[in-house]
């Protein structure tokens, strides 16, 4: 019950060229949860009759929801728990539709120990088609002088 979570890797443990690949399936439950949490009622995201009359042809996934998948990967894996994204520049090249599965690739392109920052190149593909590309910077977890015995107990 009081299990402590391990923090992600520190700046000195991360190397240029490291990669993280993961897949994410877009399901109704995820879309509805996102839309409910953000109170986003854009008909392009949920109304088939409206979306069918647009150039998209069917409902699309909100781009910020795709950003959430990326930030989650940074928080969970690279650099990991305790990280903080300081900058992002993501370009959404093609719409993503409900029920699709995307493959994301995050690659470390720079490690700046002086500014305590790593730069990650980001892409997502649907089959062979790239749907987003960009770059983000993240501050890995800091080395803490001493952990309180209760630190991280609420995770």
C-alpha cells in the first residue's frame, strides 16, 4: 500500500540516440474520457453526421489528445517519472481517425547537462504514413539530496 515509485533516469544516465517505440490504439473510451475531461464538444471529434460533410469525411482525434500520449510516454519511460516537458513543437501532418493504431517514436537527439535538459525527436505513423512530427525538450528528474520516508507514497 505504501509502495514507493522509482523516479526516471537522471540527466547523466541518458545518451543521444536512445529510442522509445510504442503503439497506441484510439478507442471510444479514450476519446470520451478526453472529451469529458476537457468539456470539448467540437462536432468534428464526435458527430459522424457533421464530420461526414467535411473534407475529413469522418470524426477525427483531437490533436491535443495525441500530445497527451506523447507526454505520457515522457512521464512514464523517457526520461521517466519526475520529468517535466519544457518545450514542444509538434506538427500534425495528417488527421488521425477513431479506431486507428499509431506507432510513436521518441529519440534522444541532445543531452545538455548544463541546462539539465534532453531534446527528443518525435514521430507518429499510421502504417507507413507519418501523421505527426516534431521535437520536445524535457527536464529529467533531479537528483534529490535525501528522500523523506513518505516521499512518493501517494502515487
